[in-house]
C-alpha cells in the first residue's frame, strides 16, 4: 500500500495487510479468514478481538453472502494476526 489506512473511531493506522483463508483449522474449528495486519503504531491500546469484531461486522453489513456463511456456521468470524513491520515486504522480497 502506498498510504496507510486510518480508522477514525479507534485511532489506529494500518500500513500493510494480507487476508488468507484458513480452510483446515486445527481442533475441528470452522474455516475462517486470517488477517495479517501491520499497524503503524507499535503500541495500539485496542484489543485485536475488538478490531476483528468491528471489521467482521462491517464486512457482514457490506456482503450478504459473507453474512450468510457466518450465520449458518459455514465460516467462523475472521481472526487477526499482528505482524512485525515489513514482514509482508520481506516475504515478497524472498520470493523473487
């Protein structure tokens, strides 16, 4: 991303992110989308589960198909993994 994403309600900025499906989770959990997020501020005070709930709720409001998958227990709600600065860029650089 060329510029960071800002969220006014929570006051954090996202500098990089990547979303990947987790289709075979352990412990017989439902499949879910895993969000790998690099936050601009290292010390954000908002718990990741609160941010995940907000993003998931926003996605369900915008995408009725996604909402149906969640409500019918085909998919679990998304999960966020906080990543270190430049983690994604380093992965892409290694794959060249």
